């Protein structure tokens, strides 16, 4: 096979959380391959003997066990697209493109390129309520919220004031904090849950009225969620009569969510 002396005329990388896609264009038609790894390769200088003098021509990049990817288009093309396959957000990627030269396995290598880990947005929201909500005795009740402190991903919709709405599948941190207003003796609990499903986080404790001015409950948990999920916080008590949720601007009742990373590879 004759050497193809192509030159890169355009190069672009698309780096979402789980993969790397490379788009390259060359001045001549060629069929290219890509070698890549999550660590930087060794390099060896390349010299050409010209009239008895060693002339430096660049570097040859060398890995022990690189990943090999062939361009997605068949045949010789001007445009070349590559995809690395599964990555995680914190991965560095080094790669070069090459074609096969005159001798078997002789690579005509491009320059070495380094792609940094993706800078993932971690959108979040926090909402609270400004009106005391009355919680009946012995009846699990969802807390509602009427005020957005912040919401940079449209998690909260006033039309569903008891829920966060999940737009994308990912790993989330969800939490809540609230207090009952001067409850009598009894017990109270809080649950974070997905609709009517079994709670994925639970907190409870008994209240001894003479020694406890209020009942505070708070929790936070990491949970993988899918698009379309709705997340609520509900509470239950056996104080013997309806009791209001205390209004405290800093902590009661507050409900928050944050996207922290990609959906786990092996969720429960």
C-alpha cells in the first residue's frame, strides 16, 4: 500500500460524560484509524538521514496497549468520524490519528491530542414553603412548597407543588429539612420517595413533649433517577391531633435536589 500523505485540515472533539467523538477532515482522501488511551504515550524522536546528516522529523507515539478505533465511514474519505466508546466524566483522553504506510504496521501518525475531562454542569434547586401546612394525625402526607429559592434546571413546577420533576437520567442528591410546631408527645417520620413507590430514604424519632420544643427531621441521599420520575417528601405522625409544619426561612420546610453525576453503570 502506498503512503498517503494526508494533512489534517479540520479537527473537532465532542466530549459528553460517557464518550469522545472526533470529527476530522483531510486534504486528500484516506482511511484513518485512531489510537487512544487514558494515559499519555511515550514518544520517540524520528530522524531522517539526509546527505549524511540526521534531520529531526518529529515524534513517534508509543503505547503498550492502546485502544484502536477505525473511522466509521467505509473506504477512503475526506471526512473521518471516530467514537471511543464508554468513558467516565473524570477521564483524560490522549489520541492520535494515523493511516497505514508502505510497510505493514508502519503508521503515518498525526500530532498527539489531549482531551480534558468533561466539565459537567451540576444543576440544582431548592424550594421552601411560606404557609404553615397542617398535617393530620396518623396520615402520611406529602409536603408542599410555594417558593423557589433557586432552580437552574426546571426541576420545580408550581402546578405540582409537592414534587421535583426529573428531566434527565442521572445520579441525584435529594434532601429535605422541616420541623413540627410544638408537637405533643408521640413520634414523627419523614420519607423521600418516588411517587407511591417504597421510600428510598427514611428518618423518624420519638418526641417527649415536656423536654422537646419541636420535632425536627432532615435527611439527604444519593439516588439514581430516570426521566419522568417525580420525587416527593412525605411525613407521618401520631401526636393525636393535627399539627402544623413550622415556618422558618432558613430550614423549614425546605426541599432540595442536585444532579451530581452520570447514571450509575450498575444501579440497584
